[in-house]
């Protein structure tokens, strides 16, 4: 018999390393053809950080995305951006790039204000053009940078950012471990086959507060990937170790979810903007996975009326729990 | 905030086209003509002292250039992001997978054959596979400072008094399993000397950390080590540790020739960090209105043979143990414990997926006891602007947990017709 259930999993996640300094630095070189190079130590690991940094730089410099080249993760060239971990790169390296880009932009704005005889606060840089409030001035960023170069001014910027945290008291853990937190709630719908013990995840709704979503499709991608990893964690994956030896060191015996295991996922982006984040952004990398197993476990408990306290919820464990309960029932 | 034109818009990923065309070059794709192949001999023994390594037979195999052991490490033979407790090549074995010797050969086949004939004499020590046994005062020490690596505490209010006055108290034990990251490609890379600078190109999540520990292990100034990240197909925390970097650096530096290494999937699974298995005793208490009064938890994490990111994982688990809820009385203790199991380190979430499973199960148990819906008990407890966290941090801005709860519920009511609305 198939039983049907729903479960909620909520989570919070501190952005950045816990109660530790974890700075990031960046350089921006605004070039004389109006393009820019961003140098950041931030390792792109498939999560989309290079694109996010390019967007933040382009937004800040007032140029198009295609006019920004980002060079990453080469210690001979790029400043330290810390690890691509703790869901920290959008918030921390994003801020470093924003600050570096602002420094480079300030020089262009100052020169434009001088040439146009305007107040710098009224100058905007957008799509490669110099604007006076809401009107284009007819001058291009390229012209202004060429002017700067002609006068021996390099339009360079350096930025670094370290989130505001404190140490935690060793006895009580009291303090400020993170500058900001991401939040999420996921709701899972499952079918549980009471004879085979197989849990099938039918749907997952995943609502994530990421601050400003710098690249919304990328946020959705992270959420969907996180859910797939969470399904593996909840139902399938376990490195079996006997006497210290891994029994399943291969993908034939260590099972991870495939496309066939993926339910329909409904990502919902919630944007509680973070004032200290770059354009209000926080992060999503780990939060995408964090509540998934919790939601699935609660859905299984809802379906069966039996709660399992050990992950993963394998068919063997599910069947054993059903049998244990049945054996207690009077004939 | 002023209108943005690029931030907040879905744009094509800048790394996307090269990846979908198969043009990105991952660690194993970088081919340097004449590069030597590296292979690592790993321990089959879980715990012991290395007495002798005899590579004479291996060196007779045509194509084998050199066999390195711990005696060849020129700098400090220990690395680790938090605790420098892991040797590049070890003279004390702490898990089945510890690196004993590194072979450099002209061909992959010669390097593999060499592994089969290196003789290693190990004086075995009693192994510890269980965190409880490892915490026993009389247990043999896996590392010099004992087997309990760190103890994290989060305490506020008066939990015992709160448990006395609570309408409902729920106590349960939970366990979670060891998990592999399963990134797309295994650890791989190349290294060569560029004048007097050692260049290492490999998959990584933290090139600047790699540089620091490679320079330490090889005894080079930091500015003579250059780490260039090769395209990396996922890390999930598993590529935050040193894996191939010190092997590549040692061989390239000592031999003055380019070298390459690629872990197969088996070696990748055996030799690198895992998600920590957790053992959790958790008590939560609430008023009859469903307001959380207290959370008390003891969390033990099996960090295996080496610290890796273990202390950070258990510390983050302690800090996040309450879930995203306001709780006035909190008493959390999280222990990071060495065993002779494969080592555990960073994995997506650093202990919080484990604790979410526990804390969210507890919320549903409380709801059940109080005849509230899972939605309602969360609504009554979520952090709000002005809330204090378990560590006493006041949250003022960007506190979106309540908004995610409502948004998820609203969407679920649309797409999950069987959910049955709020009355559920």
C-alpha cells in the first residue's frame, strides 16, 4: 500500500565562517576602451560565483556584463578571497568587488564631473555612458578613461571586505558569529510503499530568503541542486564503513540520486534584502540543501504515523519500523 | 535602494558556454608533454607506526623515477585548515587510506606497478572506530593531545528550570550517516617549476589556503608557490582540504620536472573527507501555547583520523542547533572526536543539515504533543526582527524566515492539492 505524506523543514544559516575573520579582496582595472577586468581569488566551483561577481562589477561600473572579464583563483594574480564555502562568496567577495569597482568608478566620475562642469553626485554611469541624473550627457565612459590615461591617471580600484563578527565566549558561546543569515523553508510531498519501504519524493516547494537574488535563475539552479543532494542524504546515501574500511568506494555501490529520482521542485525566492550585502544580497549555496532531509523525514513520519530517528531512511529501515509497529498491534 | 539594471536579472553564466561545449579544462585535462605520473601508496592498516618503507624493488621497474616517503618532506610535514594534524606522507597511520609513499614514473602503468612492490612495515596500534570508545579516558591516543578535539558550547538562560515549568518536553536520540560529496570530477592536477616558482594547477575551493599549506609542507616562501585553480566541477566542501596539492608540489620541486596526478573514483572516496556522522541527544520543551521554552542537546561528531573542518562543523552545529527559532533557554554541547575512521570534514552545510533533521523532527513532535499543526508551531516560534539567537545576537534586518514559511505554504497549497490547507 502507498501512503502519502507532507513535511516541513525550516532552517537558518549564518553566512561566512563562524565567529572568525574571513575577508576577501578584489582588484578592478577600468580600461581605456571602457571594459574592465576584475581580479578575485574566489574559486568558481560550478555554483555561479564568477557570474555574480561580473554582475556586481558591471552594475557598479555602469558597463554591460559583456564588458567585464573576471579572472579568478590564481594566487599569482588574484588577491585572497577566502574559501568558496560557508555560502560566503556572494556576500563577502561580492562586497569586495563592489568596493573595488566603486573606487575605480569614483575616478571616472570625478573626471567626468570636471570635464562637464557638474557636481559628481549627479553623475551616473550606465551602459557605458555618462549620465547627468536621468539624461545621457553624450560622453562615454571610454572617453573619460582615455582622458584619465592621457593625464597619467589609472582608473584602478582595490576593495576588501570582512564581515562584522565577534568571537564566541568559550564557556557560553555568546556573541555574534555571523554578520547575516539566510533562511529557508521547504515542504516535501512523499509516497511511501509500506511493503517495499521505498520512499518516493513527489514534489518539493523550496522558499529561500537569499537577500537580493543577484542572478535569479542561478539561485533556482542552486535550490534544485540542493534538493537533489538532500534527497540523496535523506533516502539513499551512506558511506558504509566496517572496521575503518569503506565498503562502497564506487558509484556502483554508493548510490546517489539520478534524474529518475528527481521530483518536481518549486523554488520560491524570498528577498529580505541585507543592507550590508552587495546590492542587498546574502547567499544560497548551502541553504539549498540544509532543510531537505528534514522536510522529507517529516513527510515520511506524516505518511506512516511512524517516525524514524536515523538517516538515511532506507527501504530496509522503513520496513523494519512498519513491522515493529505491526508486531505490537493485537491480532 | 536605487534600481539596478544587471544585478537581479537572470543572465547567461559566464562560465556556461565553455562548460556545455566541453571546452573547460579540469585538472585531469591539463596535459603537459613529458609530465611524470604520480601515484600514492595508501595504508590498508587503520592505526600504527610506520617502521620501514623499502622501495628498492619499485625503483627497479623501468620508468619509475622516484619514490618519496615522509623522510623526503622538506618543510613541516603537517597541514590542515584549522589544526595542522595531517601529514602529507605519514610515519603514523591513522586510517585505512593514509598516504605512505608517492611514486613518480614515466608512465601510469609503471607507477601502478611500483605501488604493488613497495614494502611497508607497520607496527599496529589498537584501532578506535567508535566515538564513545575514543572518548574513554583509557583509549589510545590517535593524536598527541587526546581524542576529543574540540568542545563547543552554547548556553543561555536556565534550561533545567524551563524544563520544570514546560507543558511538554520531548527527548529523542538521532543518528546521521557518513556521506560522500560525489563531485563531478575527482581530485586531479599538474605541477611544474616556472623559474624558481612552483606552479600547481588543480581543482580546489580555496587556492590561497592551498598556497599556505603547500608552502609550509615544502618549506618554500609563500610567494614562490602559485596555485591556479583548474575548472572545478563541484566541491561541496570536499575540495577545501589539501588533496593532491602537496604530492604535486613535492615531486615537481624535487625532480624539476612537470608532474600530473589523477585520483580514480575509488581513491577519491577513500582518501578525502566525508560528511560527519552525528550522534545527537536532543530535548526540547514548549509551553501549552506552543512557544519554545528550552533546547538542550549533546552532539557528538565523528571527525575520523584528522581534524579537517571538524571543529568548524561541530561549532556551527552547536550555534544552529535550535533551528531558526527564538528560544530563551539553551544548553548545547558539541564534541568533535577523533577515531580511526576515514576523516570527516566540510560538506555543504557544515553540520546544519544534520541538526535541521533533528530540530525539525523535534518541532513536529512538539506540535503533535500539543495538537498544533507543523505550520502553526513554526509560526509561533520563528525568529523575527528584534529576536535574540541562541548566541545572544539580536537580529534586526533581513530576517526572512517567517516570510519563507508563509511563501512555502502558499505555494504548497497551490501545487500540492492533497495538502488540505491550514486545517491540516
